[in-house]
C-alpha cells in the first residue's frame, strides 16, 4: 500500500510516498535552514509562513518523483505532534484537506515514532522489540520499542535535549545554526580530552538525562576565556563537549540494554547523525555483542519518508484520525492515539 506522508514539525517542509512502510518511492525535503541562520535558530512564525508557501509544491514533487497520482495513494500520513504548533498546523491542515477531498484515511504520526521508523527503511530486517536512543533538537529518550506502535519510556531528559546542548554550545563558540551539525564538522580533528566536563548525577531514575549543566559549563568556558582575553580552541572544546554528550548517551543506553535484556539497539533523531555518537555506539555495541541499527545519514534529520514508514504501521494497527485532529506542541511518545 502506498502512503503519502507529510512532515512540517520544525524547519523542513517534507513529503514522501512510501510503499508498505519500507520502500521509499520519493522523498522531497525543502529545508529552511538558510533562512533561519541570521537569527541563530528557528523563528516559529517564519517557519510557519515558509511551510505554507512550500507545502503544495513539495507534495506535488513527491507524487511526481514517485511516478504516482493521488489515485494511487491509499492513505495520508501526517506528523501532528510534537513540534512547533504553527508549523505542524500547516502540514496537518494540508493533509486533512487532501484526506477529505479524496475520501481517504488520515493517519496521525508522532514525530519521535517516525524518527525511530527511519530505521525500518535503512534496515529492512529490523523488527520490534528493540531499545532505541532517540535524540533530537527537542528530545532525548531511551525508549523500549515493544511493537511498532507500543513504546515504553525508560529514560528521558529532565531539562535540555542533547541537540539543544550542542546547538547552544556551538552558538557560544561562534558557529552558525544548526549548531550541532557545525560543531560535529569543526571538531572532527579536535582533542576530546582537552576540556573535562562532569557527568551530571540525576536523582530518581538512573536512565534520565540532564544536559543543561553541561551546556552552561561550555558556555561559561567560552565567556570566561573571552573576559580574560584568551583564545578558545574551538575544535578541542567542540570535541570535548560532543564526547561528553555521546559518552553519557551511550553509557546509559548500554546500561538500559543490559538491565532490560535488549540485544538490538537503534539510534534515531537528528543527533543520530553525529559522527562521535555513531562511532561510540558502534564500538560499545560491538564490545557488548549487541546488534546496532542506525538510520542512513539522509534519514536522520526531519523527512517525510520516516513519517510514511511509521504511518504504515499506525494504519495497520488501526490508528486513524478524524478531521478534527489537532496539532500538539508536546505529546508523550507512549500516549495511545
Ligand atoms: O530530529 P531533528 O532534525 O529535529 C527535531 O526533531 O528536533 O534534530 C535536530 C537536531 C538539532 O539540534 C541539530 O543540531 C542536531 O539535531 N544535529 C546534530 C547533527 N546533525 C543534526 N547534532 C550533532 N551532530 C550532528 N551531526
Ligand atoms: Zn525531528
């Protein structure tokens, strides 16, 4: 079955046609990154307006690239939460309009579930149950993927997400938005042991994260150096920051895998493109005898293909939205739709 999927939760307007959850027939992404650079981050109002301008062209191109017409499409999948509310509403309303006019089902897709589903496209053999580290600009979760549509949160961040920590650290170092991407690039040759940052203790759950302290420590390191007129070695500071984040994420994921008996581990979300995180996870999974799944690099960031993959499994489990479906800025991944 072919699903037309739409994604507009942040600063990418994306549409895709995916067959049976795993075969991507088209994947069109119109990125707004360049338009937000001068502001140092995503401006929600600009994002919404740009989605509204781009969406019909992006959907049209996705159909053309897939060599399809709307008649070939059996359902419309759409991201409805979590994300920037105005941005989400553009994709959601467009999807509702299509579903209504075509008389075809509307399938609601949770953004983090779709990030996890990017792995089904990359690894056709991957099936739940498995453990997934979901790390994006707004979320950092360790999730048990019990089935395609049933999730248990094992740990999550108490404050900032891993992506937010890297984005703001990068900004303090004078790097452009999106900071995490640029920090990864400039710190490839840096010394990860040049700066020592503590691993935070989080009371309560040993699988919860906290990244705000690390973010502040990196920002303070930059400001203190400036006040003293000292030079910061950006590759070294960047490498030390990323290495600390990657070590915390990998360490807790490995502990959770052992405690909960998972031998299949997946990575998901924009931060899963990070080279040090990928290397650390690869090394640690090999050492522990776990099989590691990572999305292809072009599927780590926001895209429509991952929405189409998850929409297929939501559809198969009977999830349908009525035309009064709203968008939500926040929504737990384990919420029953
Ligand atoms: O999943 P995503 O594209 O959007 C959200 O759902 O938030 O994630 C975006 C986040 C940003 O914080 C961005 O800086 C980060 O992913 N990111 C990276 C890399 N590529 C994207 N962080 C570190 N290294 C990267 N290579
Ligand atoms: Zn995302």
